């Protein structure tokens, strides 16, 4: 096979299409975290203990498809069907004709199970 560029010549080096220094910093950071024992790794903060207000918006924390894996009452399933990430607790209370306090209790129980978060 013939060498078209001649002996000893290398193809030109092209600059990558991303910030090489940022990539190196990010990779180094990931390596440091992965080398820590599990007990020393950063974790997500625990959910806040504050009671949701009427103006808070419940949001599903998992996909709707994953809800079928949970053993939920029909009332809980009906409630989760109405959670759309836009309606406030007050709006859901009106829509479902459930007193706000009772609805908050139900939503908090679902949040403790990891099914809901708040916005």
C-alpha cells in the first residue's frame, strides 16, 4: 500500500467541537465522586417537612406508566390521574370536590411514597 502523504508526515490535528478544558474538569470531577465510598457520596436532600399550601402544585415524581407497579387504592389512582403539574392544590380540591385539608393529607401520603413532588 502506498503512502500518499509521504513518509513521516501525519494528518493535520483538528480542534474538537467542544470545550476541551471543561470536558477535562467534568471528567475529573466524576472520577473523584465515583472513587468515594457510597457513604461519602452526595445525596439528594430529604423532602421538605413544610405542609403544602393551596397555591402549591403537585407534580408526578415518576412516569404514569410506572404507577401501575404500585399497590394503590382506587381513590389514590383517581387522584393521581388528576395531577397534571399545572393545577394547584386549591384547583384540585375544587375539581375533585374534596376539602382542601383532606386533599393535602392524601397528597402528602403519596409524596412520602415518592410518587409526588411539589412546585
